[in-house]
């Protein structure tokens, strides 16, 4: 059962509350791959019928999907709304992360073709002002007008943790669909690396924090670094693989700031160090630098 906890306000957490858990993320990925019918979602996501029905209802309520009549049939199919289509950047960056780190499973793209330049490419996030690629070290974070604390219901994950050797689809959605995991990763962006400091910042139970840190370490997202010899004490740092998740988190933040507006304004403002502007960012082709749309990308699935 979900229990409310007092946590720092975060547009990423607000986004994940609207998107749901790992199952919902799998459904959204499949919607971008052209899946529209209930049975096709069930087959592609390998999801129990009752769970699928529940997640589809939630995505309808949160205006991510809409129901439309199927031509020549009394049945209805599921399609992305404008709010759902605006998640394209986050989905592309998630696919790029899986491809870059060799974590591709059945039903997920093994490559992405940009029809604009005709090349297989990896999408990257670029600054709208200076057009440089966005990385975690290239950004400076400031408190926004909506900063503060709020109660957040954090649901438990019902599936077991996945080892680093398991599939991209299972691993990626477990990492990106679990709110505590996302919040633990986010502490890295604010320079919080030690267990006690993370626990205090997140108001998180020690067993939950230990579980998420263990999962992140086993999946190569974080690594432990010794900072004191006697007694031995460790802090956690993003690996290169972990730092590569930053653009995805940033895309969710920007999406929530636009589509899930807080009346007080965004909790966080991100500036690009190179040009000094408040960050506006787009996902572009990693080969030619042209902006990507749903019409100009062709994901190629693993056979």
C-alpha cells in the first residue's frame, strides 16, 4: 500500500506520478511503436490482462492516451494524446540509452533511423540556444519559484529487482518507473553522495534506500567509492552509464513543467553552463543535428 512521504518537490516525480509504474512505461513505449489494441499491448508487454486494463485506465485519466473507434468495428483502440505525444523526447532518449549500453530486449528498438539524413543514429539532447549536447556536467541547477516540500505517495515495486545481465526492457523500466530509484539517482545531481545525507534529504527509510542503492550498483548506475579508511566508509557516485541517464530525467522534468504545471512555478531551474541560458532543450539526431519528430524517426526492432 502506498504511503505519503514528505519529499523535495520535483517535476520528475510529478511526471512519474502521471505516467505510472513500469507497466505504464512499457505501454507508452509500445504506443510510440504503433501498438493501439488491447490484445497487442498484452502480447507485446507480456502483461496480465487485469494489470493492463488498470494501467490503460490510469493513462486515460491522466490524458496520456485516448480511446478512438476502430474503423469498421464496434471496438475502440488506444492512441497517444497531445500530452502523450510530447513524451517523444523521453522515449527516444530511453531507447538511445538502451542501445548505447547494449540492453535491448524483444519488442524494443535495436537501432533508430533518421529519415532526414538517412542514417542510423542515437538521439541526443541539445541546448536550444547554443546547440551543444546536454550532459550532467554541462548544467547548473537552481531552486525555482515552486521549490519546497510536498507529500508524495510512493508505491512499492511488486516485481523483484533485475540483475544487470537481464533485458533492457525490464531493467530500464524498473529504474525509470520506480520513484524512489529516480529520487536516489537525482541526489547525485545535487552533490549528495553519502548514505546518511541521502536519507536525510529524501526522508527515506534506511532499508528502502539500501535496496535502491544495491539495485543501482548492481546495474552499473552507481559505484561505491571509499572516502575514509578507518572505519571504512563509502559514498556513491554516478558511473558513465548512470550519468547518461541525466538527459532522460531532464526531458521528463521539462515535460512536466509544460504539461503538469505547478501554480507556484517549476521547483527547479536548470541553466546550461556554456551559454548561461535557462535551459530549453530538444532531442536531435546524433549524426546531423536536426530536430527529431515522430514522423522522422524509424525505430527498428530486434528480431
